[in-house]
C-alpha cells in the first residue's frame, strides 16, 4: 500500500513541476543575445506600485519653506488629484508651473506652440517650455529654490519630455536650484533596442546617446544625464529622485492617464516605437481618428483592407495627415507587438517602391527620429529587419554597461 501511495505522490509531483515549468516558459522571451528575459511580470497583489508623487511623506518635508516650480502635465497625478493641488493643499509655495509639449492640461496638438499665462484654477504662473523658449529665463529661476519634474514617459527616445527634462536640469544647475524627479514606471521598460543616437543627428526629438528604446525610467535617465556630464551647465546639479516603490522594470504597467493626446491606450504605447517612423512618410498612423498609433493607411497605396478616415480633431490632430480622405491599410488595434518591430516600415516602403512612389518624403526628419541615417539607408537598400537589428547589437551591449550605475530597479 505504501508503495502505491508513494508512486502516486511521485506522479502528481512530477505533473505539478511540468505545469510550473510550462507556465514559467510562457512568459519568457529570448532577447537578442539569447538570454532569457522575463516579460509581463505581475506585481504581488498586496504590493501596489507607488509612483514617486504618491509618497508624500518622503518629499513634503523637503519642500517646506521653499519656493517651488513644477514641470508637470495631465499625468502628474497623486491618486485622483493633480500634484499641483496636492502641494497647494499641503501649504507648499508653488511659484511656477512649466508646461512642456501638449501643454499643462495635455490638450494641445503635437508640435503646437502655446503662450505662457496664468492657471485659472490655482492662479499660479504657467510658463511654456515648448517652442523657442525651452529654458526659463534667469529672472524666473531666481524666484525658485526647487524644481520638481513629474511627467509620465513612455521609454522612447523621440518622445520629447526627456528633452524638456534635460533643458530644465540645465536651467536648475545654472541657477543653483535643486532638481527633484518624481519617478514613474516605463511602460516599455523591458526593452533595450534600436539605433543609438549619433551626434550629427542631435535634435529635440533625440538629444542623448541612448538607443531608441532605452529601458530606463525618467529618474534613471535624469541620473544618467547628470552623471555622464551631458548637461551644458556652468555648475553641478543638486539632483534627487523619489523612487518608485514595489517596482521592477519588467512589470506590466497600464498607464492610468494617457501620456499625450495620441497615445490613448496600452496598444498605442506598445506600437509607438515601431510606428513613430511613419511620421516622416506620406502614410497615416491614425492621427485624427479614435485609434491613433493603432492603424496604418494611405489613400493610394495600401497594405491591407482596413478603411478609415482622419478628420480634424482639435486638441489631438487639428490638421492630420490625409485629412478627410478614405484610407486603406492595417488595423493593429488587437496587436500583441511590443518593443521594436521594423516589419511595418519595411513592408510599407516596399509597397511604395513597387509603385515608384517616394516613401521617405521627410528624409531628414526620419534620420532625426532614428538618430542616424543608417536605418533609412538600410531600408532603402532592401535589408531585412533581422540584419538591421543585428547591426546595432554591439552598441546596445555597450549602452547597457554605461547605464548600469544609474539603474534604480531590478
């Protein structure tokens, strides 16, 4: 009898191990170096991710009797309340709000310029740092002791909030103003991929020698900008990061507030690194629809039969590409793509080339988005996605070594 019981215990134990092994394998992908990288790790049920702004006990004492400037937008929430309101309710002296691209409320089109003003709700000075004046004037900085940066990033180099942070860090250093970053998760934090920025292609959509997908949080990037000496400042910066709590970079994180008007959901954020290149082409990626960065289409040349029509959408796309035209293409709203997928841009280039129609109509902008002209030239030369991605593996390994001292999370 004991032998029979032991036999069944062995069988059940073995089966359990097989199930566990299969479930573990299901959430593992192989990265470019053949090393397993866990994706979609879930946070423990009793340990909710706490963003920097939610940890008021850590930073309110630092702000007492200080004149505070805020670099914030619609994502700067403490629970269901905006950071500006949270600080004012705690008797913090908020002197200025600095508004980056899309504005303080996140209701301006991409690239739309806006003027400085007064915030109607709080009466605080609202200062634009997008357009010509990317740094505040010295007389504005003279009235501040501390600047807080609290904006949700999406982990892609050409997403301009990290450029705005760079300029504000320089302004703070020059003015002897402390700089505090309230950290937030990177929804693309599990990926390090894409071409490295080459210096001759530096612009507002690419200021730093980092890959397209850098896999770092905004707080980690701030430490790297300062630590690597990338700031053009006359004095060292006093930098502090309020870290995330209960966070690992491979955790899935669904953003509670859309980070900009044309990234309304997780699917758009996941596809953004791959579809952003289409901004340099005649092809629409859905600006002016209810599903931006989730479709690809054109009115004359198409891949796929999904029909859509971009229309004027104030606050998101007032004059979208191919406005009021019937487009055909791909519907990616149920896509499982994550990271960088070059097949989209390569396949659409092939379709245009077959018709003898120019694809990279804004070649210089493509190179700025890529941080190099090598990607555009490789696509034109007909190289495969695999060959192109292999070409930047050595530089990615070097970048991972460079960034290692600045990482704050596992």
